[in-house]
């Protein structure tokens, strides 16, 4: 969660208000302190809601996550290939 918040902060446009950056920092601090699964779950829901609240936050979140999603897709493709080779040689 902290990584997501850091990524969104990094991809925010310069025109993003200081209140947006302050809110993200507050959410980050809460994420670091969230000690139970229930607290983390509630914070995840709050973060998701906040990131969907404006176009600039949605765009920053999307730009932050795109490289990670692409890497995951490539890893899955490599895994599928490795499995097919193993099945063929078995």
C-alpha cells in the first residue's frame, strides 16, 4: 500500500494541489501504522475511494501501476512457457 501511495505521489502532475499531497502523506502514515489486517483492509478501502475521487488521482494511479501490471503479465507468459516446456519433456 505504501508503494502504491508513493507511486501515485510521484506521478501527480505539478498542478496537483498541496491538499492532495498532504492527504496522500496522511494515508501513507496511516498505512505504515496499520498493525492489524482489519485496519489495513479499512485503509485500503479508504485509499481506493480517494484515488477514484478525481481524474488526476485516477491518472496518477494508472501511470504508477501500468509498469507493474506489464511486468506481471510478462512473468505469467514466461511461466506459461516454462510449464509448456516441462509438460512437453515429461
